[in-house]
C-alpha cells in the first residue's frame, strides 16, 4: 500500500521562509529512518505557489485555462510530500506521527492519503496490463 504524507503550506512557507537548521536535521533523520525501514519512495518540498501554475478545465471539452501563482489560502496548498509504501494503514499513520512538525513553528499540518492502485480504478485486465508495463518502463528509466 502506498500512502502520501501531504505537508500543508503555511503563510511562512508561501513567503519562501526557509526552515531552521534544526528542522532540516530532524527531517533528514526522519527520512533516514524511512530509508532504513525500506518504505521511502520519494520526499520533496515544493516551492511557493508564487512560482506555480494552475491549469483548470472550466468547460467540458473546452480549452484549459492557465493561471500563474501566487494563489490564495495557504492552508489549502501543499508545501511538500513524502511517498511511502507500507503494509497497512496503521503503519502509514505510525510513520506520519513520527514526522517532525514540518514547519517547526507549531503550524504544521500533514494530510495522509492512500494512493489509488490501478486495480482500485478498473477491473479491465487489458488496461491494467498496459498500465503495469508503463510503470515498469518508468521504473527502469529512473534506475538508469
């Protein structure tokens, strides 16, 4: 089972305020524990929404609309993520609870979401097989 730990943005992260050395050290230690346990798939911080682009589809079949950041409502945005693969929902929660306060100021908020697997989306064997082959190609490319 894959889970994404979504770190919510704050006013400080949206302003580009960098985390303290102590927080960076704590996050590095946490990530090392994830690697040692063999559950870490990816972990990254995101730049503020002022560097972002939002693409929306306001009309069915219509042209997409492009909006440059910054965006409002920092609490609704994402400042970073960690992607893990674990055996259960409970294990994912345990790992999420071990993550340090992501902003270090008592403002941190983490949303934990299970990633949909291909089998969750369809029971069409042909489509599952095609998607599996695509994912294998991506994995091979990232290894080389």
